[in-house]
């Protein structure tokens, strides 16, 4: 019999402890065991056991000396467990001081108000959200997709990252493992090209051998049938927060909208382990969950999506635009929103580039975090993305070292993240340090660093590189106004288009989010720009410049 995951309750107050345990048991006993502990010693004994702990709920406030110390001790023992503080309604002193500071310092993940009545739905709404996050971190549940490949396959890692970011429940199996052999045998293919991808949903099973990103996207059934001469109101290029916000606004207002995304939902925000400063989410939200919610919202309003494809060209065609795609197809649209975002800047060290996917990763690669258990991990960069990656990886890694070129973290990192990094017991920070070399055959084994003292070699199991970004605008060079760094210039006052802070040098083409020159590199501002751009599209479409195209307009999706 497979052991069930556990929910651990901690309180020195018998009534509080039994009340919380009873509340959790009544609601979750079908899937979880509830363990009630009166103090730190019993709680740590439970955490050190073979139980898979999903959530630790510790009472905080007057008379609860062990609550915060228990939550602070969870991470090394149960890396995926959600650490939740439970406070009494009206105990503002605990909430505004102890809890707030503990959240910033990374000593707990979330907090809830203890239930006021049996079956308190607000309490259970939050607990259910936390358990959903735990299942997302842990895996092992329903698998809509199964991937079989060599254990060290860079392509398997790419698929893991894309599926994780797209919020697709997936399982990954080594080709030489018993389960891997079993899946291959069940596929009906004797010696398939790897990776083997098996899709199991919609009442059918599909088997793909070494599929491209386009093959995989098409297999999910998301690719719409759009003829070359179909006319769309709007094509959004990029499905990060800016692009998804534009799609939601445009589709909800009746514009026939299509989003083209070359990789995964959410852009760089989709790789973020937890966004705490986004309006309306006081408990924070993961980048993958935010992107998945926005994707579903856009689809609800009728937005169409093309995933796994890139736009390679933009040209004017009798008052409309033609977009060329990398699969040789074309799209025709009245307006365009450029929301392609940015990509992480390559570090330019040949030895590191040779190990990408084999211990070296560009971006936060949240999907790789659980495999870092007990390992020596380096994060290169000094901005928010690097700080978030370091804090998240520290849940599993034995040691995380943050390598920063500058003299301090404060210049480019939010203060709450600086405090979390500095307070973490297994995160080191090395300032004025650069990576100049690497070693490893099958995977990364060491890094060569350069600092004020000279060169040194350090043992390393993994390196995550977040050293700045470059805009995804190479395909636009010579077709639209770009600044010297390749970002799209906006605020064009063309006589043939509306004046807008988001308008580009081409009438009817707007730029939003990180790809736009001068933009604020934050999720909230990107989403705001996406919504604002649509308000500039309406007067453009009503201006009469595309009257001929309007005769062929399809009904709104």
C-alpha cells in the first residue's frame, strides 16, 4: 500500500491543535493523513520520518513558542512541503510584525487565519490552493504526458521545462529504467527515436517519436485552422504577461485575436518560482500558475493560439499586415502587438555553452529544482530573477552560491529579495565575481571564477545563468524602429496612425512589455501595457484606414 501524504499540525495549545487537526481531517482525510504535534520535538520527528509531508500548519501568536521555529526547520527535511502559519482573527500584532517579517525572511511560505467556524470555506480555499501548489512541485499525480529518454538528455530537459511552464502534468522516465521499458513496449514501437512522448487525454492515446515543438503543439489540438487569406483583427506575438493581457482585453472586446508563441506560456515570468508583489495575490502566485490562469482566461473569450511557432517576417499588404512563420505559413491581420519579450543573454564562455542542458541552464529552470537535492548550485546574476532562483533552489540544494558582478545586491534586486537571500543559511553571495571557464565531460563538474583576488576553480554540480537579457527582435531588424540595443521604439506620431505611447514606427503595430524600449521590467507593468495597447487599437481600426480589409472581416471569436 502506498503511503499517503501527510498534513502536520503544530500547536502547544490543545484546543487549537485539536481544532485545526479536526478541520483538516474532516475535509482532506480521503487523500491525506493528519498528524497533530504539540511542539517542535514531535514535529521534527514527523518531518524526519518517511512520510511525504505536503503541508505544515503551525499556530503563531501569544503562547506559541515553537510555531515559527518549526516552520523554519522544515525546508532541509521536507523541501517541497508548504510552510503555513496559522494566526487568530484580530491578532494584528502577530500578523503585521511576526508573520510579515517571517515571509520576507523566507521562514514560512504562507499564512492563514484559523477557521472561525467548522467548515470555514475561506480557510479551506487557501489550504486547497497550497495543496495544489504542493502537487505541482512534487509531481507524481495524473500524467497527461509521459516522456521517455536518456537520463541525461538535453532534449528531455527542454521538454520538461516547456511542459512545466505550460502547466501540463507530465512524467519523465529514463529509457533504461523498468518503467521506461514498459512505456516503450506499450507504445507499439520496437525501437523508436527518443525522446518518446505519449499523450494520454481526451479519451485517446497518441505516441510521438522525437517530436519537434510544432509536432507537440499540434498534438495537443491547439493549432487553429487559419487560411492564408483569413483576416484577423489582431495578432499578438508572444504569450508573456503583456501578450496574454493584450489577448484577454482584445478578445473580451470582440476583436478576433490570435497569439503566436514560440515556446511556453508566461515568458520569463513563467519561470519565476513565486511572484509576491503582483496586485491581488497577497499569498503570492507562481509564474506558471499566473500564466496558466491568463491562458485559460484568454481562451474563454475566444483567443486563438499558435504554439511552437515563430514569426520570421512582417510586411504591409494593402492596409493590412502579413506575418511569415517559421513553418512557411502566413497570417493576415489588421493590427499587431509585439510582445515577444526578451531572452537571457548568453555568457559567451565556450566551455559553459558546451554544457547547456547538462548542468548549465539559462534562466531559472524551475522544473530542474527538485533534481538539485543535496547538490552544489551556482546562480549567476544580480537581479530579481537571479535572487528568486537562488531562494527557490535553496530548498533542495545543499549550497547555493550567488555570483554577482557588482559590489552589492541592492542596485538591481528588490529589498525583500535581498533580505531573503541574506537570511538564508545555505546561500552564499560572492560580489565582483564572474564565470570565465568550466569543466565537465558528461555534465558540469567545476567552474572557473575570476574576482579581485584572481582566478579560482570551484566544484559545481549546476549553474543557472541570469545575467541580463536581449530583446527577441532579430527578425524585425530593418522593418521597424529599434533602439541601439534592439528594443522596439514606441510613441510614434505617424500621420497614418493614432498617437500612443505604445505605437511603433508602423501604423497599427504596437509594442508592449519587456521588448519595448524604456519599459519597466515587471510583471504588473507588462500586463498593464498589454491592456492599454488594445485601447489604442480600437481608434486605429475605426479610423477608416482599413476599410477595404473590413469587408472581409470574420465575426469575432
